[in-house]
C-alpha cells in the first residue's frame, strides 16, 4: 500500500485537518498521479458536513484533480510519466451496463466516485484530491493540454463538465437565448460555455454588484431576480435556462420566462428541496423541468479539448491547503471569484 497524506473531515462538526492514509499499489491498468492542484466544489462542503446524509468519516474531499503522471502500470498505453492529467468525479464504473455502454458512466448504478464511495479494490471508501497522490484506472484519467493554466483547469473537471454537458445535450448554439441562474463556480462556467457556443446569454442574480463581472464573463444582459419589473421583460423569451443555484428557491419565476417548449435544467443540489413548482407553468406552455449530472468520461475529455481550443479556464483563487476551512466559510458567503483551488505544493506531510 502507498503511504499518502492529505486533509480530511473526521466528523461533520469539526474543521478539516491533516490525515494519513493508504492508497492501493498501482496495478497493471493504473496510473499513479502526483496531485498539483485540486478545486474546491460546494459538494465538498456538503459532504464534509454530511448535509446529504451519506458521508462516511473520515472523508478526504476533492474531485477536481490536476497533476502529473508519476508512474503507470504495464498495461497502460495512453499515458506516460510526466503527462499532465486530470481526474474528475468518477474513478470507476461497471463498464457493462446500458449507461456505461452509452458513455454515461455517471449514471451507472455501480459507479465509484472519487471520494466517499465504496472502493472494490480496497474494500474501503475512496479518498479524494485533498491529498498528495492518487491511483486511478487509466479509463478514468483525462488528458490535459499544456496550453492551459493547470490550476485554472482544475474546476473544469466538475464545474466545467456540469455546465457543458446540459448545454450540449440541448444543443445550445447561435440563435438561442439562454438564461444562467447564479454567478458562482458553476454559473461563471455556464456563461463562458453558452457564449462560446454562440448563444445570447442573460445572467440572473440576486446581487446587483455582479453586473460588470457577468458581462466580462460573457453575459449580454444581467437581470436582478428580486426586481419583478426586470424579470417581466423576459417573460416567455428563453429557449433554455441553466439553473446553477445550490439553495432551495422559487422555480416558478424562472419557468415563466421560458418559451413554449423551453427547458430549465437544474444542476445545483440544495441541502433542502426546492418548493414544488406550479404544474400549470409546465403544462400550458409544454415546458420541461430537467436535471443533469456531470458528464461521462468521453464527454469530459471532449469538454477539456474544447476548452484547450478556445482558451477557456475557470476564474480561480489559489489557496494553501491549510486555508481550506476559511475557504469553506467564505464559500458559504459567496465570497470567491469564482472557484477556490488548493495548491498542493503547500500540503505538508501529516505527522
């Protein structure tokens, strides 16, 4: 077993702190990765605090992992030591079910997520990217372009694919009007992708002071959702709305903005359920309310290649590992533009 170290939540009530643990020795199909950077996702906080009631402690969060290949198993053909690589939200799946065969591994009933998921290799729970190294099957390792800033690439592995996938699924492009609800880690990537796909893009926010930044990121217009008059200007005018907010809120005010046959897709997972929407808002305009979960490995690689071609990365704030608890507190206040990324060079071995 490989001696590893990182930061863990030992229970839902105390700050994360240093943690020593073991990872499996690399097998024939495995890639050993020295972790350089790890993005901080809001779901890390949810799981560290057991807000979704499924956490197994101690838990090492982190599923926006960027690093360099340190070693490969004998059967690995696509990677070699020194390659820049990424690991997102999954590290394994059954590979034989209809979802896996359709390259939608995230829906596999036996998917193994990067942390807090049963690991068939060890019989324990998986540990994530708030750590010095990770061992991953080659099929779940992603190739990164050296043209992109590696630290700013890390959030693409969750926030990026979470917003890219539904925009692709509903074939968003030129001639579409798209609304993005929320300007955070997910929302800022949604703006960048919708703009890159050629859509007219409108940001909805509760914060008037985000207007300038939203336009810098690609918004053609910004609407303060607390202003009924501003909202009324867009009644029945959207083809698609990507709702990134991870807190319970009124969905009806956004459903009313969709055209006939319009779709609102939810990608934020709140701690408590949203209030039930008015079904009439759906039935009488044949609108749809949908959800989307990250993306499969093939699509995630497609997204990374698209970002490399277009020079798209996340807006980040680089933090030391010891700053993670402060980052969690700031994240709760939306005090980050727009994703924290941990510099693993600052991670000291646990004692």
